[in-house]
């Protein structure tokens, strides 16, 4: 299942099933509370998810008033304080998709507002951006799904220009860790010539659900 490839790609239709929701743009699997949470040892993550260096040179949404962050189903996730700054990307369906940056990786969220009444100011204009790949948590990339041969390790904070890319889950989506195939334009320059590979993604408790955020993501910056 291909989770994310180039954030300009259309989003799949939203499913009414909320028990296990796939946030397609950031490539993070999210499963609601109840049975199954005890199967992970990822631990609880803290932090408000705001942008930090070096990603603060990318496209940012600065909130001029308090707002509510919601998921793709419209369910409330958290309250955004006035003055907060979050990474965002443009999506042809939701227009502006925000990124909550956890120590495990980014998670998409939305802010619902009437056109012209958005509670934030954007630092980038649609159609005037360039794509990058950001690494939001230390990650090791392997040549095989069994994770037996290491290709390279990327440090959190790594950022490079890219035409796009994405990730796809291999096998059991609910396994912990889950195995993902990753392929990004420009990765070969960061990973000893390897433009693709496999990574392990752990479930963590984040924003009220158990989530498996992929630590790499396509982001946008001003052109």
C-alpha cells in the first residue's frame, strides 16, 4: 500500500471507519484507543509539535488566534495557541495541511475555517514553493525488508531539495515495528547512492492515538 508520493497527488476518499485511520500525506498510521494499545512499547511523546530549526526556513503557518486542530475526519486533536508556528504543505483537496512535528516524525492535521477567515498567516503562496525531503527523527535505512543489511543512517534535521517521493507499508500495518519501503528523489545523495530502502517505524502514543509516523516527509519551502 503506497502511503505517500509527492504531496500534490490526490488524497484517497475518506473512510467512515475511525478505528484505524491512515493519514495519507505524512504517512502516519493512527489507531484509536481500546484494544491493541498495550501491544506497543513506543511510549508517550510530549511537545506541541511546532516547527524548529532547520525546518523553520520552510513554509510556515503562524496563528493569529487560538484555533482547533482536527484530523481528516474532523475530530478534534488539540488546541493551537495564538502565536504558534507549524509547518504546512498545500494539498489540492484541503488546501493547507499542517504538520505536527513529534520526536518520532510528522503527523498531518487540518484547521477548518471559512475561506478568507483563516486564523493563520502563511509564509508561502500556493504555486510558489519548492519541495524538500525532511528527516524528523534519526532513521536507519536498509536494503531489505528483513532489515539485515544497513545502507545508511540519517540524522534528524537533515533536509535536501527533492522532486518528491514517499513511503509504503510492507506486510502487517499493525506490526510494531512496521516495515516501510521508502523512495525519495535525492535520497541517493544522502545514502551512499541508494535511492530507496526499508525502515522500521514504531508505534507511539501521540495526539490521543497510537500512531506510527514515518520519520521522513516531503515538505515545501518558498521558491
